[in-house]
C-alpha cells in the first residue's frame, strides 16, 4: 500500500513561511536524489547567495557532413525548421525546381550529416514558401510559395496548405486561405497554440500587410492597426518561450534599419530596438534554446544602390541576440563566410543553431553548414547535503531549506521504502509549502519525528 500523509499546522503545529520565494519545480528535481540517499545543491538554489555563471561568446563551427544539400541556383532560397515531433531539423531546398528535376527537395539534419527522409520526394515543389512547425498538430506546415517557370509553365504564386507528418506530405483544404504569396514569415505561438503568419507578396510584387493565424484546420485573417510595414520586403519571425514574446523583424526601407515587433495574441506593437543597420534580405531568425534568446544572423550592410547592383551593401558576418529589450552583437567567433538569405533554425535534439547556405554575393550561392554552440561556465561551488540514509538525507534537506524553527506550514510524510510515494509527495510538498520527509512503514523514524517537531508549531 502507498501512503502519503500531510501533517498540517494547527492543534500541534503552526506556522508562517519566512521565505516566500517559489520552489515550484525545484523539489521535483530533488526527489530522485532524496530516494537515493544523497543530494548536491548549489548556492542560490533555495534563495541563498545567487549562483553566478559566466557565458563566453558562442562560437560558430563549420561542419563537414558526408552529404550536403545541393547549392541553390542564384536567387533561390532554402528554409529550415525544427520538427520537434520527429526530433529532426528539416530543410526545404528548392534547387530541383529550377532544374526541373525530380529529386527530393527535403533534407533532415542529425547533428552530423544531411539525408533525404523517406517520403520527402513527395514534397510539393515551389520556392520561397513559408515553412513552420505547428506545435498544436505536431507537424511541419507549409504555405504558398512560387512555382518557377519550368517545363514551359509560367511562374505562378501558390496559396495551398500542406503538412509534413515525418514520412509524407498531406494537402489540407481549409475553408479560407490567404491569397497566393511567397516570402511570408511565420512562427508557432505556444501561448495561443496557433501559427501566426505575416506578409509575403504575390507575383506582381504587391505585399500583404494582413496577419493570418492557423488553428490546425483553417486560416483566419486579422486586419490590424498598427501593423508591421507591408512594403518593407520580407520578414523573420520567432517565438521566445522564456519571455513569452512572438517577435517579428523587418527592415524599415526608408532608413535601412531593423524594426522589431511583438505579437500578443491579438495585436502588434513596435518595440524600441537597436541592432544591425541591415540584415538578410530574405531574413530568418530563430530562438536558440541554449542561449535563451532569439538569434539573428546578419550578412550584409545597407544598400546604397539598387537591389541587384554591385553597390548594394558589403558582406559582413554578425550574430545578434534579442535580450528582451534590444539587439546585442554577441561577438560569435569564428564566424561563417559572409552570406545573406541563409536558412537558420535551432535543432533542439542536438542543441545546435544551424545555418545552411545562402548568397555570398548577388548571383552566387554556397551550400555549407555551420552550427552555433553556446559555451557556459559556472563559478558555482556545489553544496552536498547527505545523511546516513535516505531518511537522514530528507531531514538534512529540510534543515537547510527550513532553517528557522516552526518555519513550515506543513510536512508531507512518505514511506522511505516506496519510491512512488516520494515522487507523489514531492509536488504536494511544494503546494503545502513544507518539506518532504521519509519514514519506514512500520513506525515513525525518530529523526523524522524530531524534524517534524522542529519545523511545525506544536
């Protein structure tokens, strides 16, 4: 039989919390250690001296995979997204469209090499489509794009919706859809469980300033004011789960400076920000789970002439991160060969920010792979809490966290020989604002009894 007992203040126990800092989540991480009979804490874990960590600049490293996606034909762009459901970073490389070939445009990254996944050859063929991971459906979503002139067919803007299951593409048939477009940006909003898409333009080059959301079955248009500029060109979008911000970046065409916008689930607001004077002409940004910030790779300075002229900016290689207030150059070295319009995505499975391909200059392309890794070193000195057995260890933890007598509002008591009891009692102890103590099933352990009397009011 599994038994978890809660001892409250009251007739024999009282109390008020002297530390109001939340410990939610911390006790849950301690349970396995308590059952094992030893525990290592770091300073600052429960509100003591704050733990300090020094973060050296992240570093780019060029990868040399055994197989690489082909280099793009000039002026074509690739897109990358992390498929969390399959644990793979997915790259859509539309080179086959311009060659009128039938090879698969879909590639996956395993941390060391690229490969074509089974079923990837059935990918709908187009370029500059919008690709995003939908966390609600756990599938990669593709919308629109351009079908280039190929096989005698004219260039055509598309407005179809597809989902990648990890093994095949399935076309969706929503009741409403955005107009045909390419170059729109999108990201999954984990707070609203919807994909948010903005911008893009049709074959005529006319941009759309409307915001669209996808709920897994249908697209919904939102005509909003204020809104990011429609005529500024392409945009990048990423969701920051730590700050609960949906960020959109685009260029102010008048000043050639970056604009940063935030989506709150219902409206856009422009954020005051500083950053690169110019960034990828077809930009992409991504949230780096290891850095804990949205990262933007900047590969070109502002244009002083026309788009395709030789004086349209100079190559640079900068890595910027959004700290919630402004963009900061993180000084990542060494840096990739300068390029713009590269595909950028964070691979949660391998903890890599992956940059693939791009244009080193107008009319030229590259097909190399770079990864960005965060380097974090800590100056924290571990503090070991241990007892002769798991019962004594639980008492030691209680003494450390509830150092003052009568400072707990309850005690959760579980069997020391029941692993499941300790796991069940941990979250309960957090909710009751008291320690988790252990005892044998036959009688109350004397050390546990003494600790109960110490932390609770008689």
